[in-house]
């Protein structure tokens, strides 16, 4: 039987695409983007198309497994539940609920994944992970500045921006559906400025490319502020009506040298002045990426860029804005009911970035660890410490589709269904203002089960109660009740497969903000009290090169199984200056060494790379080998985020 089914992409991504799954005889054979969707427009990225291969892969694990010595043994769900329940009871009796740890991220998204949290509330609490290895510093920064992070509708940029500054985001890899809106703005005459220490495909269509030293974005933003102030390119009416802290910002920058900042950033002083003039003659839409806040001063870097937009009048008007996230979507979901079923319990919190260290030093200790939707060994900084943490836990349970670097240190592997085999709804606060409904397209493969079913059945064995005796559509309906109050609205979402959130086309257009003052609060005293100023880092003598570990193009982070281009070895990209200094050619083998570890890599020479920067893609994993062997466990100034881009390395020819 052939059919098509409306579904949605579960990958943690700006675009959150809606899709059509083509099914033949209960097998998904092809997937495509919804051609009628205002964002997807019939296209998916490589990773979206790759979901079919992952679902149908012969490498996929579809039966519960238990580690026996050095091998995996297939067991029944009954045995898995009984033995895991015994370990949970032991941990609870010895140390209480904090001995249970729930470590997850967003490798597979959906509201029903969050309903799994109910299990740990039924236990009386647990140890949970908070913060982010991804974007937490920037979110915290914009909470300081605006109350929460809000972006404009992408069509607003296409229709109204006079200039677009893409600052630290590689749209062609991480946000491909933004490109048509950018191209529409360009065709209308808007200028495009790309700011990035790495070359990107977007450079070819840019009017100007600013390649600055990694980690100096905040310095340059403050220099732009200084130029705006010096030339009186200030929107005083907006500042008087809608902002606080301008005089403090002026005082903070009194002794600030634009010339010194330009030298530290590795750009010309005229470049900074030109950028200031562009902001002065807006509207300018600033599109921020995640990488530029992955530094020790990352949160304050975002605050400095926000300040550029604020003082130049590029907040709250069509065609402007600092586009980082869409957190004004949060109130449209009843998160508390979704995750706790009305029974919230106290939790001990470990930061996602430092959770390995926190496990090793925990009191009471972590005795049972559930890992889902993440690959801790492949994705956390300081791989060696992560492995020690996993080895210190008595019972580790991994819920996933494939064995990975983390499951090497697990005791049980429980097979989860993929997005095509379950019902869910994809709700994102990153960029796309649409919610997509994922209807189940095919039966579960083997004995795979949705995450919430795994926890429901475990709760039954433990006799925990009825909070997970649920039906997905009813839970989704309840979670979306703050938005879709009428049944006909929810039925429309089910029927059409997507629906736009009622977010304003222009963020902060009212001039009222959700800060304590009700106004936008400029980069000034609060930033310096609570975090680090945006400052350049000293270069470690032994490690002269910035190491940037970026998102891979062909797979979602470490989800490399069945990827269209599987790396056989770790690839390192270097510029011609570094290659010449170390006498290297394409294909040579090198050892990349940092203060944290070393890794053998294959060289690829990119003539467009800076002479002080080395580029590696995340995601490669052979055993425990991954780029995170090289990355120290550093945290950002704000938001319990990761400062993984403050990694310095050296290269040794093999």
C-alpha cells in the first residue's frame, strides 16, 4: 500500500521543517519538504533527507540489549524493565531521588519527549541537566537586554531591511531556509555584510566580508558603539523612550580605543567605522549565530552586539532587530503540565557543559543515569573526563536508535522509535515561527518504542502511578491549550500539518520589554557585575592556533550512522600559512594537540582560512575518538553555557 503522511523534522535546528513521508508497504522510502509551507517551500537540508536512511538502516538497534562482559546480549523488555527497576529501587533506598539522573538534549525533538520528565517527578525528583552546550550564553544575554530573546518574522527582513549583518552564523549549513528571504532582500537592494572568522558559502553573495580573530566579536561591537557615539549616529528619541543605561555605556567606553580594538580583532579601523555607518543608516537586520557566544565572554559579546542595535535605532522597527531566538513563543505551551503533570518535585541541577565533573564529585552520588537524545561522549567537552564519569555510575541506561560512543560505557540499551514511527509535534524557539505536526507514518521497527512508552512501562513495574498513562494526541492538545484554546484550531493543526504561532512580525515594536524596568537595558553595569567583559584572550605560547569545532554539514552533530558522506578519519582544515610553516600538504597526517588531549587527523588545506585558526567539524566518532578529546570543559560568563571555542591547539606532522 502506498501513501503519503504529513510529518515534521525532529532535528535540533533553526528551520524545524515540515515534511511529507512517502510510504510503500509500511516502509518510508522518501521524504520531501512541504511545498506549501511558507518556510520549507519543498526543500529539506541534507540532514533532513538523511532521516529515511537512519530509520531504515540495518545498523539500527531494534531490541533491548544488556551488556554482558564486553558484548551486548539481546533481552526482553520484561527483563530490561525488571532489572533496571531493581537498580532504581536500590539507588532510591541508599541515596534518595538525587541518585537518579536524567541527562538529555535535543538530538531528537518533540513535545512528547519532554513528557518523559513526568517519570522523574513520579520518583520524587532527580538530578537533571540545565543550561546548554549550544546557545545558553546568548539567551541569558538577551534576557538582560530585552527580558527575553525575540526575533522578527523572516519575511520582515526580506521586505524592509536596508542592510543585513550575518554575524557568526553559517546559513548555508545551519539555516538553509533563511537564504530565500536573504536573497529577496538582496534583490530589493539590501546590502549583505558577513562577519565570521571562517569562510562560508555566503561570502560569495556578500557586499562585504569581515574576517575577524575568533573571540573578538564583542570587542568589535563595542568599537562600533564607540564610533556611533563619536559621530552622534544615535537614535536619542528611542533611547529616551525605551532604554536605560545609555549614559553608563558612554562612561564605560570613555577610555576605549577603537584603534586598539581594531588591532586586537585583526581588522582595519576603517572597517569598524564603515560598519557603524551602516547601522546608523538602517534599518539593519542582525542575524546572530551560536558560535560567537561559545567563549568565556560570550554572553557579554551578545550584549555588546545588542547595544550596537539599540543605540543606532535598530530595535523595534521593521527591517531591524537582533535575531538570535524566538523565546516569545514559550508562553504558547503549558510546559509545567507537559513535564510534571501538575506534580513538580525538587531537582538537583548539573550544568550540561560540566555534568561529567559534577557526576564525579556528586554527593549523594549518581547511581542510575538515563541518557536520551544525546551522545555524551561524542558531544561533551573533555572526552576523557566524560568517560570517567560514565564509568563511575553503577547503572547507565542509553535510549537511542544506534550504538554510539556513549553506549560503549552503558549497561542497558533501550531502542527508541524514530520520528516516522511515533506521533509528536515539533515546537521550536529558534527561528521558524511555525509548529509542525508529526503523524505516525509507519509501524515501529522491531521492538522499538517511543521514549514516553519506555518510561511509562518502567513506571508500571515500579508502581509509580498514572502520570504516564497517557495518549500522545491528548497530551499534545493539553500542552498547546494556551495557544489553541478552541478544538477547531487544534483540528486544523492536525489536518493541515502546520500552523503559525501568533508571533508579531516585528519584535519589541511596542517599545515595552519584559525586563524589570520595562525598558531595554544596555550593556553596562549589570553585565560587568554578573559576567566577564567582552575581552580578547591571551594566546597560549604552546598552542598558537584557535581551534573552532563547527557543526557538520552532512549530519546532525554525532548522528553519523548512514550519513551520505561518512568521515573515515577526523579532518582538519588549515590555511596556506599554517600549511607552509609546518610543511604540510593535503592528505598529510598530523597530531592536533591541546591542553586537554591530542587527536590524529588528516589535513585539508583551505586557502581562505585565517593564519591563526584551525577548523574541525564536530560529529566524527570512532570509539571514543572525537574532536572533544581536544576541547576543555570551560563555561561561558552567562547562562551556564559552553566556552568550547576558547580552545587553542598546536599541530605536529606525523
